């Protein structure tokens, strides 16, 4: 698909500032859900935990650990991967509980799904979402999984959907301050409908360079630093995050896994059975290494 390009002389400083504001607005359309909904869903979960970010923010998370016959075998759970899941921008932890439960069951994997600062319960406490808040959130999730639960990085697969690819790629490309374990050592990275960056999704590549300092989640700069195998799936008819985002990111990988381009599907109608099947194949490949 074509890249929407604007001549440099048309983008005055005020236009660039407006672009930064628009990118941020488009990036974080948080669901507006009342507390009563969370009281009936998220707050009743036995697997609910609370994390504290480096800035002292409190965010919820769920650690889903499905039981299987393998649990009764010696060392059975040691082969099960943990998916560290980062959700899309128009959903939150409370709204996608059924999805992560199915993800854990169908992939026979543990799932640690955390919330972003400014979403769900954090939003109700007055916090605002931001790129920095998302990064602090996934760092808190990483420290909890590795330093408190003692899950080895080699047993973790970082999984990000849509804008969740932003914190996922960022984490997988660097060290985490305050953690004894490195995300560079994870088993793998799985991305569904990932973004190259916030501005590239909204405006195309040319404008993203002009408004570079205002851009968010610049995955195109970071994904080449990921050492782990990385799998990408994307719908060819995606009008929210065009396919070129996934294709361009895939071309930058150090250790690419065969991608899945699902013909005729968009951003929010990706067939769950095919996505889960692809993810299961990726996990099976990682377990054989």
C-alpha cells in the first residue's frame, strides 16, 4: 500500500506539535468503563495481583496458569512457557479476560497479562496513559515475573498486540533497570498486527521523520536489537495498522520466524483459531530448541 507523504514545507512547527498531540490521542483511546464492571469481573479474579512501577504507580495484572495433565508429571511445568502479554490500545485488562483465558488454555502456556498506567483500575485512580507509562508498566511486569516469581527469561515469550507491540519490542531490545535478569535472553517475541511507530501508522513514513521527536513507540529503531526469535502475524486488509508495518518490521529482525500474513483480514477480525495455531507452532518450535 502507498505511503501518505506530505512535502516538508507544508509541515510548520505548529503542525508538528499538533501531530504529536494527535498521535498521542490516537494511540490511547482508553475504554471508559465504570468501577462496577471491574468489581464484577477483574476484582473477582483469584489470579489478580498488583504491581508497582518505578514511579510508584499501582497497576493490576492477572497470572493465568491453566492446569494440564503435564502438571502431574515430574518437571511437567518446567517446559511450559509464560507469555508476557501487552494488549491493544482500545481494550484493557478487564475487557480481555476471556481472551487471555483462552490464550492460556489453547496454547497450554501460562499468561501474565498486565495493565498499562492510565487504563482500567489505574484510570479510575486518575492516572493518564502515555508511552512512558506503558514502558514503566511492562518493566514492573518483567521484574515481578523474573525477580519475584523467579521465572527464567528463557521460559518467557513476550507477546504484544497492536500498540502492545510498542512496550513489547522496547522491553525485548534492552536491559531493565532494577532487574537481575535481561529481556535480551527471552525465549522469543510474538507480535500481532504490530506498529512501526505511532506516527507511521497515523501519517506514513515521511511525516514520521519530520515529526520525529514527537513520535511514540518507534519499533523500527528497536526491533533489530532483539536477539530472540521473533514471529509476526498481520492481516493483509488491515486499515488501522497497514500490513506494511508488519512486513517492514519483519525485514529488520535478527532471527525471523516464518511470518503469517492472513489474507483478507483486518485489524480487529483476525481469526482467533489461526492466530492461536500460529502462536502454538511458534511455542512448539521454541520448546524444541
